[in-house]
C-alpha cells in the first residue's frame, strides 16, 4: 500500500480479521463496522449516552455548540453544515475531513481551514458536536491537512463532547512524540499516523502504547501483543492455601497481569478486569507509620478520611463509608484516592490463598508494594516507602474478556511493612509438611544453602548459581529460586535482583 494508507478501494475487512488500514477513494473514507483481532465488535461504551463506562465528559455541550462556534453567522454555519453533509458516511459513521484546504466550500465561506489554530478548530468542532454527535459519529479523518500540532484539535474534540473510536491523521506534519500526549483524553481505539515524521521515530510504537492506554490498533496493526511485552515482568504468584491447582494457575496469570496494569497505571485496560456492577472498598491500618514528611502525612490522612474503616485513627467509631460500585468508580478510586499522582507503585512478593465454589473463586492476595513519589520544591528528597497489602477478590469466569476472569468484589487492606508477607495462621499439618520440605541437606560447598544440593546439578548450572551469588550475595537457595524465575538467565536474574533489592529481607543474604 502507498505511504499514508491511500489505495484504490474502500476500507474493508473480513469478519474476525484485524481491520485494514484506512483507505481513500474519491476523496472519501469508508469504514465498515470494525472488529478487533479477537473478532468481536468494538465496545459500544464509547458511543453510549453520557454516563457510560468510558465517557463522562460532563455536560451536554453539543446542545449549545452554536454558541461555542466562534461567533458564526447563520449563513456561514449553514454553508459549513452543507459541506460536512457531503463528507458524511452514514453507514460507516465516518466524517471525512481530509484535504480541507483544497475544498471549494471554504473559499466561498472565506475561512482558512487551518487545524493548527484554536479559532478554526472551535468552529469546526462546534458544528460536528451539534450535528454528528447525536448521529453517533465513530470515525474522523483529518489526513492531508498540514497538521503540525494536536493541541487545539484534541482540546476542541474533548471539550465539545465528541467521543470517537477511530482517528486518522495520516500525511500530516506531526514530528514530536509529545504531540501524542494530546490524544490521551480522547480514549481512542485506533489511530492512523502513517506519513507523519513522528511515525519514523525509533520509540514511536512504544511511546504510543504507553501514552494511549485505550489503543488497540496503531496504523492498522493490532498492538495488544506488543503492549503485553512492554508490561513489567513480575515475580510468579506463590500458592498458599489452595483447593484447586488448575484454577490457581489461571488466577496467577490474572494476578500478574492485573498488578502490572496497576503499576503501569493502565486504567482503560483495568476496566475490563471488573464486572460492570463490581464493588470496591479499602481499609488502612490506623497504626501504620510513614515517614514524617508532608506528602506521606497527606496521603495517610486522605486514605483514612475516605476509607471503609469503621474507626478513625483516634479510635472514634463512625458510619461505614468508602464503598464504590461500578468498574469506572472502582478504577477511579484506585488512581485518584488510593494511589493518586504523583505516587507510583511496584508490587512484589505475592502469595495467594484460593477457595473455589464452582465458577466462583474467592482469593486473598498477600504481597508488598513499593510506593514512590518524586522530589518536590518543598520536599527535596524523593519519597519511598514499602508497605504490605492484602487483597480479597470474589471472581467469576468471563468468556468475553481477555482477562479470563472478572472481579465482582475487590477489598483492599493496606498495612505496615513486615519482613515477610503476612498470611493467615498455617494449620499444624501444613507446618509439618513445610518443615519436612525445608529440612537441612548435606552441603556440597561452603557457600551453598543447606536446601540446595549442588552435587545433583551439572557443571553449567553450578557456574550459573555461583555467578548469581557473587553478584547478589544471596544465599544459594535464593539464587536457585531466582534462576528458576528467570529460566536460567544469569543477566536477567541479576537485573531482577537489582530492581527488587530494596524489598528483599535481610535473612535472604549470606551472613
């Protein structure tokens, strides 16, 4: 296909296949109803009435679009409406606004159709909002318009309550990666940027995926697989009390994906992990101590104020509060209340207890979380604190979600850091089994841990263990576990160690 997505045909696709790139014929775009790489129709939540899961712009601004149209007189506005009607594809719900500068209609109106200016974007979006938002416009094309900045266009689209799934910006003059930041609030499913200088940047795809959390297609290519590879690699989930090992494996994958999305603040992705009527609550250990710095004090105070605790830090009883219902309110609470900007999180040391009731699972996840915040003008040092958490989920199966499971109830408890992740008391018979499994074995070297028998390993494996121990000073059994996680890759093991070093208990080290 020629650069920029031009072709002598309409935008077509087969059922169940990934959408083809945008194509143009006779100065029009045509987009048939789209499917994702899994073969299902794209979510209609983006096009539902105000109040849907992913669209809460606030205000029915399209109803008074004429007032926001930059002072257009009725004649000018009528001419603009007439021109846009010639570019509207009702079947595809596509408004083709490519090559506006060459359109004769604008010569008659006396406008310079410059999408780099706030004035023109305001006028254009006011009419789109008034006429085409009620028609559920799904796709907009602004290709071949000499666009060098998205600041004004994205701002006007968002403020005019224009919620679309697909945006084509091919063959423009966008050159800076930072321009993609302007598209974040539009929550797009697909973006076309071919033919722009920015598309040749070495970090183009990675940056787009990181900044546009709702994106599924970039330049016509599915990106879900690439998004998964960019997620941070978390340690495996260790099973505690479990009555179904098969479902434990499914839950382990779900947990890793969920916590990685939390650490990456992938809010759009997390929406699909929750049932639409999910409940979320969190509590805080009122005796928890944090560094005596303003930022930590403010965070702790806010958590106590809006948590589901039955008592305050001063021991005073109060009515229950802090329960959120619905996946949108749940995800918003996580990132605006529990872990608000500028705090970042890194989860580690997971252990899960699982009880299965048919298709319903009750799981309690215990782990650690490293909380960070950058330095500020008033607080020169960056904030960093390790906490422990317990998360109880009630989950059900889902055939319509990439997650495989759906959270119906999510209860989060945040507490003081401990040397080991706290779990419920272990039954005596389990304690006996654990004691037998970790009984001392004859050591084959002065540096090895009693639980690792080096004589049973090959020469190459022993060299790997020794290399990891020299680089980490961990006990040999911990080196062995670290190599198991990284599948024998010494460099990956050392990298994993350096990333988690601050959270490793002291008794894991030699001496």
